C-alpha cells in the first residue's frame, strides 16, 4: 500500500467530486481531504497499490502533468498498524 498527495483547485479540469470518482475508478482511495482557504485548493491524500497508481498516472484524464516515473518516486509506503 502506498500514499500520494495531490491537489485540486478551481482551475482543475474536473469538479472535485468528479476527480474523486476518477481516482476511485482506479481502485485508489481518498483517505484524507482538506481545504486550504489561503491557496483555494483541496489537498487529497490517496492510498492504493503501486500498479493502480501507475494506471492512474498513465490515464489522460488523471494526468497530473508530471513524469510518470517522477510521480511513482513520490509514492510513500503506508505502514499499517495491527
């Protein structure tokens, strides 16, 4: 299981709920969502497998305008507590 942080704002192509649906469509889960008034953006913390993140990063609609290898390098392993 890995974690990735992404951001959504009013300039994003999709509405927030559409973006979350897109994320969920790749078997990824938004586990945290917070809004920053100062930057007018929503921070999304996403959990999922490396393979599902790779599929998400390669998708045109889910494109984060960054290199796929760089995005995969930003994945942080999630330590699950028992």
